[in-house]
């Protein structure tokens, strides 16, 4: 019976760390350290448990625009490139 209580107490002590690791919390290591050093106090265990239950803030998603080369104003239509007309010089007249 004493072993069951010890195993249950061990599991309960490390519950914030187990919760953070199983949910792949971005601060799981820090939560484990807080739990290790301050979990024996009731306040430290509560802080670690609440921290483990939080989710990271959502990262703002930037809109995706297709790449245009050369960059153009969105309302302009892309124009085909204009190549200069071939000039006939004295070396190739009549050909």
C-alpha cells in the first residue's frame, strides 16, 4: 500500500512536467525546472501546472502573394518586353 501511495505522489508531483512534455509545450524544459526546484512548495507546483496548461500566443500569418518579376503594381497588366528593331548597318546592307 505504501508503494502505491509513493508512486501516486511521485506522479502527482511531476504532473505539470508530464503535461507540458506530452502537449509539446514550447517551454516544457523551463516548466520542468520550476517543478523540480519549486514544486515542493504548493505555490510553485500551482505555477508550474498553470504554465503547463497555457498555449503559446498565435503567430500572425502574413498573406501570401504570388511572386512577380519584375514587381508590378497589382492593377497593372504585365507588358511583354520591347526589343529594339534590328538596325541595318553598312556591313550588312541588302541581306
